[in-house]
C-alpha cells in the first residue's frame, strides 16, 4: 500500500497519494479542521496571503472584559511553550482527562485560533507575540505532532517499544497539531521568520510519518482517519516548504538529505529509500518554484552563503554519485548548476571562498570543478577583468549548464 502511494506521487498536489479513499471532509468529522482551507495561493511564499478570519455568529451581549495586558516573553515561554513542554514530558499512555493533557491541547487550540484570526481570551497574547516566537512554536508543535503518533494506549497493530501499554495514535491531538501548523503557515509575516532548523524539525516529522504503516491500513483502528491524515501531512509539508523563505526551505531539505533519519518502529519497509524520495521530490519542487516564480533573477534574493554552506555539508557526506545516494547527489548538483547558471559560477566560487575559507569549502569546490568545470572560472577571479579567453570559457560553461539542467528537469 505504501509502495503504491509513493509510486503515484505527483507534485505539486501531494507528496504521496492513496487511491481508493474518500478524501471529503464529511468522511471523517474528526479531522475537518485539517481540510477546511482557502484555495491555495500562488507562490512565492513571501507573497502568500493570510486567510481572512471566518465570519462569527452573532453572540448574546456579555459583560465587558477587563483590558488584557500583553504577555511578556518570559510569561509566553512559561504559559504557552511551558505547557506544551509538560505535555511532551508526560509518560505515555496519556490520560486524556489529566490536567497536563487538557492544558496542552488547549494551548494548541489557542494557537490555531489566534493564527486563524480569532482573539481568544484564555491567554493574553497577540498574534505579534506568536510571530515573535515563530520558530519555537513551530518546533514545539512538530514535537507534539510526532508525540501524537505514539502517546495513546496501544491498539491491535500498534507496537509498544517501551512496553508501557502505549504506542497508539492519539487522533485528537494529531488533528489539533496539524490544524495549528496549517494556520501558522498561512501567515506571510510568520513564514518570513521561519529558520532552517525549525522547518527541518517539522518536515522530518511530517514527511517521515507519511511512511507510518498504520496510515496505509484499510481496516483496523485508524482506517477511518488514515486518508485524511495522509492528505493533511502532504499539504502541510508542501505548504510550509513553499511559503517559508526559499533559502530556509532548501537548506532544511539539504540537511535532511545529507543526514538520514532513523526509521520509527512503525515505519514501512525500505524507509531509507522512500524518505529520500519524498525529500528529493519536495526539494526539486522548491527549486522549480525559485526558477519560475522568483521576482527578478532567480536566486537574487537567496541567502547564498547559507545555501552554499548547506551544499558543502551535503557534498561532505555524499562526495560522489555512489549507489544508494544517487538522489541526494543529483538534486544537490541540479541546484548547484542552476545557481551557477543564474548567479554566475565565478560569483558562486567567490562566495564559497569567503564563506568557507581554506579546506572548509573543499567538498563543494571539488564538485563544482568536476560537474561544472569551473576551475578556469575560479582562476579568473584572481586575474581580475574579463579577458577574451574568459568570455569564451564562460559562454561554453553556460551552454553546458543549460544542457545539464534541462536533462535534470526530467528527474
């Protein structure tokens, strides 16, 4: 079942697909908030529009509330992030009637409501405070989402590696975590604050959980919700990678490609191959977005030092196109070639030499020289000026890059 889902992957719609399931919200009321979204916005991510607040029903008159004071940074960490940290520390299987569980889930609901345009009175903080803590909130919600896959009492078919009676999926907690993350990534001002580490943590969870065998079940405890969860995991993975800053998305995915994830006990067979396929598809999607949707020249607004640092890290782990790492090597070389084509190989080499001086940038420079033939371009940066020979070499280099990137587009 998992194999078929991955084989039929068609971006940009989804990372995995599961035929034969009814994806309509009515099919599973439990996860309705995960699919009640506006029509997707066109990239680039920084131009994405926030979803307008849902119209509220008229309420009966009520007593005026005392003005709320904005929560300080210390109080936000204690009252919001602290409650989520307490939830993550609670020993499974979780008691859904316990204070720590109810408070943790309530915090997630408040985050979702605030990101969606509401002004909940339970916590005295504003959307601006939420955005100021964007990376902490996204990372913590990602941990809660991952925790939701193992924190409930075990059902038939669940593994219990800790032998504590847990290992089941808490669909209620999973649902609110996904809904909150989706609402957050509809906020352009929040997306602009996302850094590679926070996005990396989230994508590691959402993409790896697509390969949870229980989500491929057609019968059993999770069959009624599995298709909806797969759809939501697909959606948040793509939505977040597109709407975050391009450099953050590419750097996060390069790290995940360079440093393989460990499979969970419930992961599907051949997890290592399948997760790399998912990351590779998403990575190529983001590169395509940058080429086709960039304002002005592609990569003109990119954080080039950060991208080249991430590429250098990957090539340090995968210096050659050896068997088993073809995807990692190919997608990284594809990005490198397109950066050299649009930014200029000389400029790329200059940035590498200034960002990663000495032997630090050797893995990346060796690949540049091998795959692009930019050794002459590197020497020309020391000569200064544009000689006739350099112009001829640069024209030939650009033609090779066009030919090679055209071939990579069919990957």
